[in-house]
């Protein structure tokens, strides 16, 4: 079941990328993804 959920999340990410390309909002999406990763790393260190 865990592998299937991972597959669905990957598929959603790819579809979101395609949608951003169609709408011309790739830069905004990249910025948000970088910000999200930085936030996740910071919270991970905080609650370690």
C-alpha cells in the first residue's frame, strides 16, 4: 500500500508540473517547491 501511495504522490507532482507549464507559472511553482523543502528541513531539525 505504501508504494501505491508514493506512486500517486509522484503522479500528482508531475501533473502539477505539466499544469504549471501550460499556464506559464513554472517560476512560481519552482519557488514554492524550494520554499517548502527549506521549511521541511527547518522543521525536521527543530523537532529532531
